[in-house]
C-alpha cells in the first residue's frame, strides 16, 4: 500500500510499504478521508518530541472495512466506518472509572497523548481495533465523518465538562478547527453570545459563519476591555482553544466570579501567572478536556447525522496522499482551517 511515512523532522516520504494484515480483533480499513490535526503538523515539524521515527501519523479518519481479524464480532468487510483514534481495554482502573481516554493498556492510532502510538491514517490502509469502530450513517460524507473525533472533542469539552447551558455567554479563544466546532455547537446549544478571540482577521471573519456573534482581534484591541464592553457582567464560560501560554493566561484574566474556564487547547509546556487565592475568591471553575471517549463519539455522529452541526463548513482544503507535503505546508498558512487528505 501507499503510505506517507514520517522518517524524521520534515521528512515525509510517500512510498509503498506492506499492507498490514488484520489479526484477532483488528480490522483493515481502506481510508477515504483523514483530517490533518495540529498534533500531526507538530509531529512533522519536530515540535512534538514523544514519537519514534519512522511512523505514520493521522488520526481523524473514516473509510471502508476491507478485511477483518478472526475475532471481530460486529463489523464486516464493506461496512462504512468512522474510527476513534483511541482504543481501550475496558478493564483497567482508568477504563472502569469511565476515563477510557487514559486507558493503561490502550493505544492511539497515529495521534498523541497515550504511551502506545500505532500507525495512523495518512496511508491507503490502517489497522483499527474493533472497539474503536463506529458505523458511518449513510447521509454523512466520508470527509464530514473524518471530523467526528475533533467534533467529539469540542462537544466533550464544552457540553459534557463545561456544561454550557441555554442563554449563557461564552468566550472562545482561538478560531482554529476546534474553536470553530465549539462555536457551532454553542450556537445550537442556545448560547446567548459566542465571542471569538483570535489574532487573525481572516479566521475571525470565517468564524461568523460558524456561530460567532462577536469578534475580537487581540492584536488590535485589549481583549479584556473588549469582552467586558460586550458583556458587562463577564462571561459564563471561557473556552481556551488556542494553545499558547499567553492564551491560557488570557483565559484566566477574563474570568469574573464563578466563570467556568476550560483549558481545552493542547497547551504549550510551561507555566503562567495564576493566583490560587484569586481562584478561591472568584470561585473560578477550572476544567480541561483531553481526547474523546465512546459516548461523545456517538453524540458527535448524532450531531452530524441529524444536521445539527455541519463540519463541512470548516473544510478549506483537500489534497491527495502524494500531495501531503504541500498539505503540511498549508498548515502554516493563516487562511486555512481544516485540511483533508483523500488518499
Ligand atoms: Zn486531533
Ligand atoms: Zn483500560
């Protein structure tokens, strides 16, 4: 099969490698569509250190089952599927607490955040364990289906953890894929205002089509003053979906009493200036959200199947596997949101 093998920093080589053979509970999936995540770009650019070359990245994908291992029970060749990049054992203490994204025996397909990383989906085929497979509804395109995992991530952070309720006021820092998916969910969940903060006007304007009600370019005005002039009582939720430490700092600085803060972006290592006393006196509710678990994958499929959220809105570029280097370089541009690889 053809695969984009990451052989080292900025060494992405498209070449023929043996097609893997599914054993036991694994399915071999022919990939139709795979999104590029910032963590994939960080693996390519060398910003991510926790990986061993050579490897194949790519963890946001959909496809069709080609063949199955002998102990696969519920899926058959020809089934159109969506995959969760996270597989889990169901038996370790983390799994039994419901924290399957932290499974001690799990693995992540082409992604980040777990000890075991297996080959990902920037290839013609990928192996997927059965409990990471979901049926793709017929009315969903493969491209939309590939964005199930990022949509599930935003849903988990905003709805399940930060518990956004109707008529609440939300600030999102970072108009990237995750911030825009969160904004679309917030609009449908009945947020009264969705204030989008970013450094780039193109992205801010783009977010108007994804539910943002107010736009703040923090390079042009003081974001705290700007938020409090729109919301004199301050935000109910601040959703930090950008990543730089300055964004995390801004998230804390925006809180009024009782604000729910979600440190959602894959944050840069380091520390910021936060006063525990201030958290106490303000009763700041500090939360975070990492990865996904089965319920939010299922809910994310539901959101798309019922037309509540359309992730096609954030797809700005499509490339084939041979063009993956160009696709990675497009990640650096500010006028892109989600890039899809169609092998
Ligand atoms: Zn991702
Ligand atoms: Zn487990």
